[in-house]
C-alpha cells in the first residue's frame, strides 16, 4: 500500500523556470492538499481539493497552480520560479475533512530556486 | 502571536527518560493532531484526539479542551524517537505549530 507518493524528492530550479510536483494517492481519498514548510514555520496550505474537478486556494497560493482531473492525482505547478519558493513541499490526503479524519502525508519534495 | 504554540522548541534527553511536549492553542477546534517528522522529512500521524487521552505503545497524548492545551508524552525514550513532533489543530482549517525537535542520546 503506497499511500501518498510525491515526486521528485529533490529539485534545483533556476529563477524563471517552471516545474510540476507530482502527487498521487491510492487510498481513494476525496481531499488532497499541498503544503509548504519553511524553516522555523508551521506548514502552510497552498491549495486543496475536495474531489476530482474541484480545487481551491489555501493561505499561500500565489505563484502556484493545481489541477485535479482524477481522484488519485493532484499535481502542483510552479510557474516562473522565484527564490521565495525555495521550500519543502508536502502533499497530503484525507478521506474527509471532519474531526475524525486522519491526514496522510507524502515524503516531501525539497525544492531550491537559484 | 501564533494560534498554535509548542514548547519546548528543542529538547534533548538521555535514553530512558520521560519526555513531555506541550501544545497550546487559541482558537476553537474540533480535533488536534500530533505528527512526527523524521530526519528524512516524511510526516506521520501519531494521534488525532478531540477529548481525553489516547495511548499507543510508549506514546500518550492528552488534551484539555477547556484550557486549550495538549501534551504528548513519551515514556522510556529511545534514540529512534529522535524526530520533530508537530501539533496541528483542526479549526476551519488545519493550523500547524512550528514543531519540537527531540534528540534522544544513548
């Protein structure tokens, strides 16, 4: 059982380049999330999705885009990478959003923009 | 002031010691999560609780809703417990603390 799988694990981008972080889950979860983790800060929500075809902005969406064409996949696209997007990115999923729902995280993607 | 505060930020212990990590929050919540982040970066959910106390092996989590406070205890700590422990509260969204870095030495 793979859970939440995100790729790549590490990536170095030049300023202005674009890339896509891939995320897939095999638990048939409705809810999927993208977070970023910066040093000394709590995880911040970038975008989330409540089901295929539905996405919404989180706290820090600027510079990112997402899509949810299937239940399994929730890619995060960085357009015109900037040094401020250097961070660790986590994809996560949960069956629902209520209090009783465990959230499952991917292994993280370390992104450096130079 | 952050909505979720953890203490201490850093903690070192000798193997076998009893560990307590604290989490205080200032918003109304429906649940509180304790997460573990290993040096490799992956995050694992340890507990989700909305009242009382939960125990799993050497780990115990408690929450006091009235005082807006939760604690994570580790009994008989071991070097493999070395990790960052993150408290997150479920309000209208998940709000994460900045984590407590625990190092347990043999």
